[in-house]
C-alpha cells in the first residue's frame, strides 16, 4: 500500500452500512478515504436453490464509492464471501450480496441516492462536475432507479387526468404529449408520448388498467380536437371530458380584440386627432380586461368609446355575459341552457366577429359545460407544462423521450421517491 496513511479506527455506525465490520481505514496521497470492511453475515445462500452453502473463500476485492466523510471522497473496499452448493448440479458457487450496494454498481446505494438528489432541479453536466463523475455513469444510476415509463402499480388513483403538448424544439417542432394526474397527493407525470396525434393518445388511454379507469374524475384538456376525440373514444360517456375554461375565454376575447382593432381603425380615420385622443383612457381600460373590478368612474370612461363605436359595446357586453355564465355556480344542464341562449343572442345580432367562435362553441359545448360539474380546469396542466419547459431549457433540450420522462419524474416526484427509498432501505437493514 504505497502512499497510504493509516487512520484512527472508524466506528461502523459513521458509515451508515449494515452487517459490516471495519477492518482498517486509510487515506491516500490525494486525500481519499479508503475504508476496508468485512461482512458480518455468516450465511451465503445458493443463487439457484436459495439453500445455505458451504464457505468457499472470498471473491475479489471490490471498491465502492460511498458518501464523503468530512468532505473527503470515500471508498469502501470489501471482499464478499463465497459459498459452494453441494445440493445443485455442478456445485455452483455464489457470491454473498449485501443490502447496501447493487451487484455490478461501483457505488453504494447511499451514494447513488445522493446522485439522484443532486439531479433534482439540476443537470447531468452540473452533477458530473460537482462529483467528478462521467456523464454515462450518472445516467446509469438514473436507469437503475427511475423507470422509463409509468408503473401503474405505484398509483392508487388517477383523479383528474390532464392532456397537453409541448414542443421539444424552438419553432413548435417535435411535439410531445404530456399526460398528468392530479390527486390530493399532488401532480405527477403519467406518460410522455411522441407527437400529438389522436391515435397515439387514444392507444395510451385505452391501456389504462380497468381498476384505475374507475378512479378518473375527468379529463382536462384544451380545445385541440385530437385530444378531445381521443379521450371520447377511449372512455366513452363514462368519464367527463372538460374543455378548459381559460382556453374558451381566450377564444372569445380574441374575437373582441379583433373587432375592437377594426373599429378603432375606422374611428382613427373619421375622427380628429384630439377627439381620438379622448378615447385613449377607455381603450386602455378595455385592454386591461378588468370588467368585473371596474369602478363607477371607470365605467363612465367607457361611455364615449361605446357611443362612438356601438359594435364594440355590443361585443363587450356579449363577452361579459359569457364570463358571467362561467362565474355562476350553475349545474352543467343550466350552463348548457345559458350557453345556447348566448349563441342565439349572438346569431341574432349584426356582429360577425364571433362567427368562428360560435361554431367552436356549438361543436364542444358539452365538453365546455362539463366544467360546471366540479369546476375543474387545466390550470394544473399548464403549470406543470411550464415547469417542464423550464427543465427542458435548463438541460439545453432533452430529445430522448425516456430520459425526458425520467427527468420529469425526478424533478416533480424525486424528493418523495427518495424519501420512500430511504425508509425502505432502513427497514431492510
């Protein structure tokens, strides 16, 4: 042992490892702690018949990287005991395994879990630099612990199912569909699907186990036809499909903005500069979309604009009526009647700006009114997707879907997962 200095005896408890005894502890010339241990377990069970074997010496010494001690890189050296089975054909030999490391891994389980902890809200490159590990080595640790697809056995219920897409590349290219679940326990990733085709989403939804389908309260999505139809065909009428209210709001407000721009353009041409300048406060108020929090003074500021452009007033009131429908705590049936009445009032008016929106409303009014069952929205889906986009940017893009699923799982469920893993290991030890 060249360039090795003997260290004082190290208590076994400081290593946090079970069924071992410290033989010696040394420090290398570059400050690494090398701790040699031996197993206190006497029995070696046959890998074939699981019966106790006869002692058959020891295997080669393996070196495992462990958690640092006093900020020194620490390695554990162990020569696992071997046993020979006289009961099985060929008298096979078996190497003793310990609960604190995975066979074939160069790290202890405790150190592997530290790597996973460091990866949460970070990048493989950052952890690679901090721990002086290879990129592939870190990915191998992730692959050992984190599955590349969702394990249905790990979830007691689905609750609200959310469907949305993100783009893997700038310019809205290479879409992937994210399917999430929201329960009282929180939000978690269910699947990362290539593309956003209806067939792909439908095929996945059909594969949800029957016992878990019964726990789905609803499916929240935007107005994309592919997602709505995929959910309809996969679940039928059993599960309500909910078109997100904020996407609906975005569509009808877009119609109002389009009409306002056209009308203001006409007013700018027909009015003097001074007259048009007098409408600026009213235009500013409409842009702020604060109709439910307007004071009397602010409402009076709108009157000159409404007088000069009656169409804006009519469109504004129609939008206000539809927002009022959403804000009422109605049943889905009552909401459907109100929406039908709103459509009739639009069609009886002289406005054409809502034409495309009315067609969309007629097409999806059942899905839109399903919102009133429990007033569920896709807010949790949008928030989740925004975090995934941040993850994607932080890692400068993740284009492998399996790796993307793993990293999403780590960022959103990593702390709970590692906590459960630590508790499980403690019970085993």
